[in-house]
C-alpha cells in the first residue's frame, strides 16, 4: 500500500502550476482525478510541458459551465479529500466550485488554490506566466546584473511554477493531516510569487540591514574562486572546495602547493577578498588538463567536483542505467505517443513503496469510468455525451493527445 493510498485529489487545474502538485501526490499513491474542459487543457498543444505534469491521473472531460456539468463537478468535490486548482481569483466562484461551494457538498474538504501573486493586494486578481515571477522576485536581476555589469538573466521555463506546486503539495498534505486529526477542513493557498521567494530565500535582513549575498562574477561562472566553473582543455569543471583541507588538496592537484601557504589566500575570507588574483593564478592550471583528468585527480584528493553534462535534452539522464536503478526514471506506454520516459519517483519509502500510475491521460480518457464510480448509469452517461456536457476519445473527437 502506498503512502497516500485512499486519498482522492480532484484536480481542476490547467497549464503547469496547478496540475504539477496533484501529479506529485499521485506519485505518492493518491487517486488524482483530472477535470478538464471538453476541448482539453490549454497546455495540451504545448506537448512536453503538458506531459510533464499529468501522469498517473484519471481524466474526465466535462463542461463545468453547463448545469449538468457543474453538478458532476460538485459530485467529484463531494468525494474528494483534496480539491486543487490554479484559477485566477474569482473564476472558481463564477463556475460554482469555489471554496464556499465546495464546503456545501463536502464540509471537511481541503481546498488548495495556487495563485499568481497571492490572495490579497493590488495584483491579487492578475494571472501570469513564470518569467514574471522570476523577475518580480529579483531572480533575474540577481542572476545577471548584480555587481557584474551584465543584463538581467532569464533562468529557464517553469521554475516558479514547479516551486509553487511543491509548496502546494506540502500545504495540502499538512492540511489533510490536520483534517484527519481534528475533523476540520480548510482552504489554503500558495502562489507563483511564493515559488519565486523560495529561490530568493538567501536574502536576509538583520536589524534592517541587508546581509551581503554571494555574487556571481562577470562571466557568471560562480560565487567564489573555490566555488565555480573553470574551463579545461576540452570543456568545463565545477569545483566546490569549501573546507580548508579541500583548498590545500586543490592546490596540490593543480601543481601549485605553494598557494596554500600564500598569505593572500590563507583563509576562506581572504580568498574571497582576493578572488580576482586567485582566479588569475588558478585558471591557467585548469587549461593544462582535460576535464575528466582533473575530475579523477580531484576525486582522489577529496575535492568535490563535477563535469557539467550536456544531457541532450534529457536523453542521457533518462537512459542512464544508474538513474533507472535508483528509480529516478519512469517508463510507460502512451496510447498516442508510444513509449515515454520521464523523471521517476522524487521520494522513496521503505514500507510504503509507490509506483508511477501510468502515462498522461487523453482528454476524457476515464470519463465513463469516473461517472460510473459516481453512480451514473450507462444511459445517463450517453445522454450527457450527446448533449456535449462530457466527452471521451473517439473517432468523432480530434483532441485525443
């Protein structure tokens, strides 16, 4: 039995910040029911991002704007332990599936909304996409422009979405625990701005003054002479020599043991203060060796290091035998896309092991099954389909991926 066996999560979310959290709960064993419009989730056409946050779910396609469709939505909420979505403020209420609506059919429900900017304030009713929160959290400025003279730097797709979603998982499960102990459900929320705050959490104020943060150099290679990327004969290597013993060992591997006794670099604070001088001495030493050669030597000397890997879009990671053995890769057959590989379990359990529940569903793939689970008979289901309230994959319906 998995850790969340028996927990029902109803996922009304679309795109990424909403659906990713329920997928993680599904990986932990919850029964996740994805509710999407009859025309499909807005991110389906994007392909990879959609597949990355939908696996293991049962899918029902229903028009919540119709009276019959809303009734189905409320029936699902009545069966749910957790209701989860990322709708902009006011949208769920207009549809009739807001928190107050949910409480009327399920008084003890845990209800989670992953907002954009948060519950209150002048931006509360705005939506948006991930780069906006990278920008507003200061991440893009810190990555590029701070003390380097460079322009702000965009990180990558979906990082605030993913952080927001993981916060929603923590919050939802904490609220569910509280509900199981006290019998009282509640509403909770997080936001993409909160996700950005996670990545900006090295910011610190003491007595109203900002504590200096580690800064990237002009080349964006790292934050310290002993904590950065160096170019070798055939590529790059990342070192993280943070202990005095590692600093001494690094000097030995590079053939400059005298630097360990140099008064300019005697302790870590001096190495930071004299970073430019030290890097000018170390960089030529890295140029004399290949990345793998230096990496092996540093391993033997006990200096933490890694050679940056071009994963070729993830192919190397997802086809690595060690990753497969560690459970970090999931493989399943998708009815339209064929064999798919994706990252595997993010948490491993000794006594409640879980397995990824299968590929991302087609639009309405489990509509019949879910409606039967809710107690609807075949005639009613067929009538709802004929009226356009629900749908499932078929020859007359093109949105199948």
